[in-house]
C-alpha cells in the first residue's frame, strides 16, 4: 500500500508519495526547479547543483540539491528565494562558461537568468553530470564507463582507456549526454564562444511567476521531466 506525506513547498501544502525526492514533487506539481543531471528512475547524485533549494528546519535553512533530498512529512522547502536564485544563476554561469557548445547548458543558463558570462570560456566537451555513467550502470547493467581521476583531472572513460568487451555499444551514453546537441547557430570555435540567449522569449509567460513551469522549450536539449511527460 502506497503511503503519502504532506510537505510545504513555497507556502503550498503538497501531498506526495513517501520516498520520492523534492525535485520529483516539484516536477509533479509544476514548480520549476532547473536541473540538468537528473533522470527519472535513476540514482541522483546532485552533480550539476542547479536544483538547489532551501530546506527549512527549526527556523534555520540549509541549501541542498532537491534531487537528493527526500520529501518527508511536514518538511518546509523554498525553491525560489533571492538567495537560491543568486546561487543557481552563478552555477549556470559557470556551466555555460565551461561548456558553451551544449544547447542544454545554454538553455539552463537562460532559464536561470544569466545575461552575461564573467568567467573565461573553456569550451570543454564534458560537464561531469554523470548521466552517461549512470545509464550504463543502472539501465544496461554494463558499467562499461565510469569516472576516472580526481579534481581537474576527473573525466569519464573506459577502464584503462580501452572499450571493454562487455560494453553493449548501445549508444545510450551518447543519446543522453547534454553535450550532443549544439546551439542553434552551430558549434562555437575556440575563442569565439558566447552566451546564446536567443530563447529568452520562452520565459515571458512566467515573468511574474518565475517558480512556475510554463512547459517552455528550454528543456528539450536535456529531456526536462516536464518535456517528457
């Protein structure tokens, strides 16, 4: 038998099944919490840090990723405070500086209100979101790829840099990667990177309600949960 709990999100009481994440609750009720590394039915690791929220307990708030935060009875969560918007915007700005050639990252930057990039563009081809690693391990049960190294040397690769025989060569790791869809104007060459921002008009409908999902097209590049529904 399914058990339900009631939690408070942005002042609204929401009833939800026990055991789901706060991000899942937000998606179900149409509350827009930008996210990038989250994939429904797979283990969340909070890698992109975009889905941060304020969890209020005993009068004090703690910032944490909503995808790894389990919804519990009586929980109080704030998803769209000035503090959260500022942190989320900075994370999105760092991501687009790291990987401007991803439409998914460019979309997230627009959704988080990024209008200029203060950090130097790096034009990397991986943001370490772990989507490929998790789908390989949890969906295909192959574990043919994984994270290797630490710090600035951390990257995704085959064991010892060689494709193992147990790799199913399904291509799902590529299909699910946010780097596989380039910006609408095509790939940006090194030294010519920029913040696209052409889809900013997608947000005009929720100018007065920034926490509300308006089923915009900004999630198509990375299979936003509302887009998949």
